[in-house]
C-alpha cells in the first residue's frame, strides 16, 4: 500500500479552502498551517502563465526528516505516510531543517507537527480533509498500489510533476500539469 | 520573469519567510564542542608523543576547562530543544542514519572522558586535593597507569566530536550552503585552532606558546584552504549551491563573513603569529583572542546563512 495525492494545477483556483479545512479538521494552532497554496506567474504581460499549487508534506519515500530524526519520532506509518509521534519528539528541529519543502513547523506545545494526510480519516476510509473540502475537486487521493484508486486513475491519463525531485526525496505528492 | 508567492498566507513562526528554527544555542554549542575537541586532541596527542614535559599547559592545565565547556554546550543544546521534558528520548535509541543521534552518543562518551582528564589534573589548581575514598584513589592510579590508552581513546572521540559539529550541518541536503562534506574537516580544523588558541592563552611557558602558535598558524592555513575550496565547490555546482554561495559573495552575509571570519578571525592572527616568529613583539594574547572570535563567528554566520539558503521551486 502506498498512499499518494495528486493536485490538478489546471483546476485549482487558489481559494485556500484546503488550508482552512485542514486547520479546522486538525485543530492547527492559530497562525500556523500544514498546507498552503503557491501561485507561480511566468512570463511578461500580456504573455503570462499561471500555475496554482496546493502544497503540503510530500510524504516522501526517502524522507530526509525520518532519516535525521535522532529519536525515531518521525517515522513511516502504514502506507508510507510520514508522521511524528508527539511523546517521542524532543523538538530539536533537525527534521524541520532537513525538509526541502519547509513542510514542518514547531507546534506551540513543543513537538514538531506537519500534514498527516489526515491519517485518522484515511483509516476510516474517508478522504483527507483538504481533498474532501476542495470545491473544484482538483485533488485526488488514494493507494498507488491499487490501479482503481482515484490517484492511480488520474496519474495514468495526465502528465504530472513532483517538487524538487533532484533533492532525492522521491515525493508522493503529484502535480498534474 | 518568474514570481512565486504563497497566496494562502503561510507565515509559520521560525519557518517563514525563511527558516530560522536554530537560534544562538546551536552555533554556540558547535563552538564549545569544537573547542573542547581541540583541547582534548592536543592533550591526548602530546601524551601519545610522550611530550608531557614540553607541553605542560596543553596536557595538564587546558583539559581542566573541557568539562565546563561541554556542560555549557550541552546546556545550550538543551535550551534549543522545544520539547524539553522528552530530551531523554535521545538515549533510548541509536539511530545511525541521524547525525544528531550519534552526536548525542558521542557526547555521552566524551563528557565522562573529559571528566577523567580534569580529575587527573585537578592538583594543578588544588595542589592538596585528596580523593578521600580508596576506590577513587585506585581509579586515579588506574588511569595514570593507562594514560596512553586513555589518550588514544580520547583522540579518537575528539576527532569524531570535531567532525560531528560540521556533519550536523552538512547532512542536510535541504540547506545547500551546508550540504558540503568540507564542513566536517573545516569545523574540525577550526575547533583545533581555537583549542590551540586557548592553550596559548593559558600558557606561561614561552617555548610551549611559540610551538603551539606555529601549529596554530598551520591550522589557520588549512582553514583558509578549506574555505577557498568550499567556495570553489559551490561555484562549480548546481544553481542552488551557486545561489547559496552568493549569500557570501555579494549577498547579506558578505561583509560579516569576509571581515569577521576571514580577515579578523584568520588572516590577521596569521599575520600577527608570523610576525611573532620573526621576533616582532606582539602581546601574546591578541592572536588567540582573534582566533577564538573567528571560530565563534564562523559558526554563527554559517548557522544563520545556512538556514537562509534553500532549494528553488
């Protein structure tokens, strides 16, 4: 089993509903966020090209954060989801520094926090909060090992890219282009 | 023209607009750890070479401050932790993939070793020191007897500690400025140089001072060589590393790095130490103070600049 997510940059309108849905679902402390929307503008007026990306932890197959964690608090859960065990985390910041996507932050309670792919919902067969809330249905989530899952189906038909693959992280968050 | 902005307003404290999760505690610890490694290295080296008589400060006096340095360093590390009450989790596992894990275990070994060195030399400060209990006296006799073995173990762990202070940074490929294996040897040599400087500061023996100053001069030369190499490597590398080197080549850290680290911390003491060799009279404490200052600055500037360097996407 390998959970993954695909975000359609052509359908995303940058409304940030995914960000709010995540903050609400996961009780993210005020002033913090686990996902965010990046707007990339290319070219000079009037030849402009716009890309909108809803970004979050890439749940990398080769996660630098899991490698550098001195206590084993950062680890792979079932399906390759990268999570942090709060009472093992010492808050040293090594994983925050190691993440090329800056996807982690230090929770006001001390431990390190990040996107969990809403593992508590996924285990019940629900979609992650951001995916469920997206008004344009631009996000696809599922098991890559299952050829019938929404994410497998869409990756079969569309071109896609990952972020900073050259960092050697093997990210599992795909952007349809 | 390409513009990338986060439109959902991400402003995670210490992450945005650029990473600053490691504050003064980490570079201070790296300096103290490197200094401790340097002092222990010289003490052990002169014991192995059988030159305890020629280098009384290096072997007998300087190791006395190492436990204090390491404890201050460990305390700084503790202050850096955000989930402090769980610090003991470090010592429930050994994770070889994580430099911080084996660094923590190295400290667990080298701190007691530094206490042994300090205990063996305690009579330098308290001439009438008495260990009171027989088993402590036996223990002292044991370590005096096997001092050369102790020195070999010490030199091994001192080098690991010195290199580790650099590897802690260089293991992060997410921070291009740190992601160079030269950082390990650079921090080791810088730590040894500050260790030599501390020995010169403490020494009352002219011959010893002169000899250590000569060693220090060599170490400064190696350090300059490694810094030049580091920049050559960056500029011949990928765009992310070219950008990270530009933090020092016209970017916000240019003046601080070249003035405080290279000019005041390396070249100036090197010139002064060379002049001393040619019998110019220079107050002996000036070059070592500059070297120590440069060592602190090197770590602070690299720690802050490294966190600002990043991948582009």
